[in-house]
C-alpha cells in the first residue's frame, strides 16, 4: 500500500535543474547576493545605513534584503562585497558537469 517516491539528484544549481537558460548566471548572482545579505544582516544595518555604505538607493537595499538578486549584475554584487570589506576571488576550473561554476566567497 505504500507508494514509491521518485528521487532526482540535483546538479547543485537549482536554476539548471528547473531548466532555466541563464542558470549559471542566476546561480552566480545568488551565491554572491547571499554573501552580501549575510554581511548586511550580521552588521544589523538599517536600510538607510546600508544604502549609504553601498552607494545605492534605499529601495535597492530593499531588493537585496528580499533576495531579489536578479535586479543586480554580478559585477554590482561583487562591488557590494568590496564595499563591505571583502576580498573577492574568482576561480575558473574545467567543469566536471555541464553546469560547473565555482565562486570562492
């Protein structure tokens, strides 16, 4: 009487797993954006303070706080990390899978 559950192993990139054409770019933005978001939350900055520090409008900070990273380019997000006193290193490797992207954050 038990039903069999079908299990699919993910690639590590949810955007690729659901078939989005720009999956690698979305995944990179999400990884970088999550780091920015963690730092902002750890510092307990008000949106106004974060906007001033990142040199963006308060409405853009609101997008960051709601994890709407697609509104920012990878370069803009990496710039935020620099303004938050983080060193960004890009590591380029031969991918083992079709969706092999690696960012060291």
